[in-house]
């Protein structure tokens, strides 16, 4: 019987402990109470149809009020989702 510390059980245990440990790392989310001063409607006249299309299609990622999916609460997905824009 091989008594190596690098057997599958030990490796999976270490990976599981690391995965559980990184769940306690918190990152700052991109959520703001105020609209951005760089919003397109502050610089250009935007028709209402285009504005609604922008809000549904683009503002989720390209605004200060990102709506994060439920799986973004699990690390390391959370780190990637909240990475600097």
C-alpha cells in the first residue's frame, strides 16, 4: 500500500478546503444609489425606445447598478463577476 501524501483523497481534501476557505473572501460589488454622470442620456438626446433597449440589454454590465446572477455569490465566480470594469 502506497502511503504517499499525494494520493487522490488528500488532494481532493485540500482542494475542498481551499474552495470552502475562499467563500469568506468578499469583493466590492458594482452597485450605486446614484445614476452615473457618464450615462449616455446625460450627454445625448436618446429616444425612449433606444433608452429602454439600452436599459434592458446594456445597463446590466455597463452601468453602476449591475444585476448579478445567483451563481455570482459563489467564489471564484464572484471574483470574476466583480472584477474591475
